[in-house]
C-alpha cells in the first residue's frame, strides 16, 4: 500500500490519496524472513512519504497491534457521524 501511495503522491501535486490513512506495522504473528524484509521496506517508504502526507493535511493513525482495532473503530464512527 505504501508503494501505491508514494506513486500517487508523485503523480499528484495536491490532494490526498485517502480520507484516512492507518499505519499498522506491528506484527500479530511471527513473520517469516521474507515478510520481515518486506516490512522493513514498507517502513522505509512510510518514513519517506509521511512528511508529505502530513504537509498535505492527511489524517493519519499510527497504531500498534493492541490499540489498532479500538482506535480504528472510533475513527470509523467519527467518519460516519460526519457524513450527511
């Protein structure tokens, strides 16, 4: 997903690729070596694009696995409440 957001940011000088971006990079199970390497790459890209997303006013939730579901549920409820 971060690669797609980086590509979108490169192609669009303004705007955001999503209304809400949720970053969860805490494993819930033991990762294989390949999964670990992929996660490191995703984290590198995240650190690269996060400042640009923040500069454009993105709403970002960065969560650990323990707090992820509760925070995500709250964000969804807030978004639904804001809809007409």
